[in-house]
C-alpha cells in the first residue's frame, strides 16, 4: 500500500529534478544532469525505504543520507575519480574551471562533483522538510536555490520559462502533501485549498515574471548573448577564458593541422574581443548572419587571396578557427558570421563541440600591409568605433600618461602603434604563465609599472589599451599561432593558443600586432624603427613616469564576475552581486529553522477542533521544553505537569497544570468543558522556561530549536 509519505517523497524527487532545468544556461555537461537525476532518485527511494523500515525518523534520515553519500561515491568513480586522495585537487580544479569559464561551461570532473553534491544536499533537505518534518511549503527554499544560483552567475539572462518547471514541481509537492496528510475536515480542506491556491499563484506568476526579467535585464555576461537573424539568442563562449588553462596543460597535444597556398604559416583566429572596461576586454552582443561573408572592413578592394585546408583533430569550440580575413568557407554544420569581426560561430545543436573532428576549406583575403603603409597610416574609423575606440573615464591617469610618453615622438598613428609594440617587447618585460594575482585596473597597472611579467593576454590587453588611449581603435583577438611546419602542412598544438591586439588603421582595416616577447616574432609590417622611438629609456622606470600627475581620487572597484578579467584564473571574484547572493542564501539558511519552528507553533495553536487544539498546545509545550534544553519527564500528563511546574515561576506553573488537565480530559472525557485560553497558557509556559536565561542563549535557542531535530513516537 502506498503511504502518504511515499507520495510526498516521490513528488519531492520529481520536483528537484525539474528544478535542475534552471541550471541549463550554466553548463553544457549533459553527464552532470544525468548524475544529478540519478542521485536525486537514490535519495528519494532511500528515504521511502528507510521510513518504511525504521521507526525512528532520525535513524531513517541518517540511513538515507548514508545511501546518498554511497551513491555519490559511485557516480564519482564512474566519472573517472579512481583515486580518492586526488579529490581535493579535482575540486580545486573545478573551482578554477568555474572562475575561468564562460557560460555554458564545458565538462569538468570537479564541477560535476561539486554540483552533484550540492544538488544531493538540496534533495535531502527538501525530502526532510516535506516528509519528515511535514513542512511541504518550505521546500520552496531548496527547490529555488538552483534558479538563484543561475541568476547570480548569469544576472543578465533569465531564460523564458526558467521558473516554470520549478513552480510545477513545487505545486506537485503541495498536491502530494495535501492529498496525503490533511484530514478530511472542512477546516483542513480549507487549509489544503490554501496551499493549492498558493502553488497555482506561484505557477501563474512564474511565467510572466521570467519573461519580464528576460526583457528588462541587460545582456548576459558581456558578450554572451548574440541574437542573430531568424534564430533567436545563442550563447557564446569567450575563448580568452581558456587561454591560461590550455597553456598550462601538463601535456601538449596537437589540436589541428592545415595546408595553405600562401607558402607561409598563418594565424588561425577564433574571434576578437571588442569591448573594454575596468574588468578587461570581453565580447559584446552581436548580430549573426548567414550567407556570403562581407569584404573585410576598411580594406581596399583587389587584395590577393589564398586558400587554407584545415583538419581539426582534438579541439572543441563553437568558434571556427580561420585566418583573418575570410572571404568564404565550406564546413559541415550550421554556421553564422559576425560582419564586424568576420568571426564564424556555430549555431546548431552541440555547437560547443562543433569543431571537433571537422575538416573544412576557406578562401582568405590577404590583408597584410607593408611596414611603410603602417608607418604612414592614421587611425581609422570602424563601424563599431563606439565600442572599439572607447576609453573608460575611470582609466588610471598613469596609463594615459604612459601612452603619451611612449608615442610622443610619433608623427602618425601607425608609428604610435609600432612604438607601443616595441616598448612592450623590450627586455624590461618577461613572459610568464604565472603573473601576479589580481584583475582589473590594478592588475593592468601592476603589469605596466611594477612586475612587468605576464602571458599573451596581459601583453595584448596592454597594447590595445595604450593604443586606444592615443586615439587608435583596438581590440584583442584570440586564436592560434601558425604552429610548426610538418612537410607540406602545419601542425598546431594546444600551447599555440594565443592572444594578440588588432588595431584599426585608415586604408588598412584591422591590422594584427605582436607585443608578446619570447613567443612569436612580430609581423614585418609591424616593426618600428629606432629613429622614431622615444629618446628616453625604452622601458621607463618608476622615476621616469611623471610623479606629479594626479592619481584618480577614487580607485576603480573590483570587477564583477560576469565580465572576463584580465587574469581569469587569478581567483573567484564574484563581486558585490556574489557577496549579496551569498549573504542572502546564508541568511535564509540561518533563519529557516526559526521560521519552521514558528510555523509549527502557529499551526498547532490554530487547530479548529477542541481536541486538536488541546493536543497541539501540549505538543507545543513539549517542544518548548526540549528547546529550553530540559528533559521531558515520563508519566501521565498530570504527573508531567506537576514535575515541570515545580521548576517554573508560579504563573507559568499554573498555566502548565491547566493544560495538563485539559489533555487528560481530551483523552478520556467526552465533554472537554471550557478550554480557556490555551494560547495564553502556552505563551506563559514559554515565558517561564525563558526566565533567567541570558539573551545570547535565548537567541541560540531561537535560531537552533532542538525540537526540529528530535521526534518521539509517544505522547507523555
């Protein structure tokens, strides 16, 4: 026979699985969702079996939790964690993966274990609330946490209907609890209908609320939403966030090879990051189009072309690696392009791995200028100048002054670009995959003036910022270096992943530069001449930087988590939103026991029938005794009342004796007589129990009521 608790437990498991849908924008790891569903099922089934087999709820809960832990261990083993001593390193890698990834994140063992464990805890908590403690309404808290986490991680993207499935699950829990636990009295029916009404209201409000939130909030983590013609929004991953992780892999591996008719190796570009603010360079929302690729912006017609044939062996990306500037390409799958950057992006199912095993051909416009053309060029005016030429008002004055100092001898913008590149490639700077920690303006300033140590992203970012400061539109490109020649082909490894600046020059369009030393030589056209360099030291010291220039009166705040930091793995900096969300969750968790305890008291004292009212008052007194840290004595209600009354103030003792007598009448007499003020008597007993107790102890009892975790199957 199916018990009411079985129905409620099954409903909780289904509801928790439905709540998982809100995590879809965060990760593309389908195995993670499968593991979570399996763990939820195990916890739900274990709860049903344990409650049927064990009479004590505490023991049943312990058994349920133990089976959940065993199931989690099995899932970890199945996912590849064969050495338990490697667990700390795996979890740490998961944290760094979150810090350095964009939504949706790719598969990662550490992230899978962390997420699955958290979902398991929430499933257990929801089951305990709904079934063990009979507080189905409070399952809203664990069911809503996955959505809250998504909203904190991606505050700008609330998918349509994100709250729909959690609301359906919550309603299902209320239905199961109402149908199975409420007595069939008119009063209880009204209570049940109240719960059902609340669930329906939640369901009806969820959909328009999600739609409204999606309409009024700005775009996802800068550059993650890209509406394109005819197909709606698509999630874009920021390839710059994979740079350091890929460069630090302990084992190098070939990811692609290519042949080209140009005779020389060529860089294969994924995309460019056009927007810059206090958090670094990042993507912007773009419009994607199908059909022929447009001519490269700012480049005169009639440029020569060459062919490339690319074969990808082991590289998962939604971005198609192509030399700049592609004129046309042939690749299987669904692809769209950005006319401003000429980046090509997958838009079909499984787009996160669209490149893996792909072979394709492309025709490339050779946009490489000559050194003379660069040196004579002025700054151009791209169509997206409002983004690619923007300099934040809060950029530190030291950086503005430095840019002017480096380029003060230049007579053209092209010469300024060459000088900035030469300065960053000077011996004062060194290449390192372990730059100083930090992000934002602080990290940029420290790199330019203090440690001068970093990898390609720091160099590319610095040149692009300095170029913008002197009036040259600039952006940061991410892709691969040409690789190594292997016969007629070129082999590219994961450690060839690279970032470099692109500057927009009049008549030349977007021109690639190479400021990173020791990794790649700059193009011939990008090399400046010694005669045009500043007469001061190529690497100005701290004393060479004008100290009399005023510093900003207010230092820029730390970047918020949704934008790509200059050093994406320098630490998990969630910003004020993350702290606020964490504080909210911590506060909710802290007050939940208090609220549950008060809810139980309210329901007991609001009983509609006399006998239920007396029973509820007695149960409330018993729980209050437990909360006060006292023992509940054995014996009849009258004996219990007499024993406890001796240790209470006179008025509290008298109230306790009155309630104990009413309990005996409710159990043995047909006529209960006048009940009196049961609520007032309960309040008097509670006041008596609290008499002489210090305020901190009172707060402790209120925040952590013992009665919530202790249930007896007998009445005294």
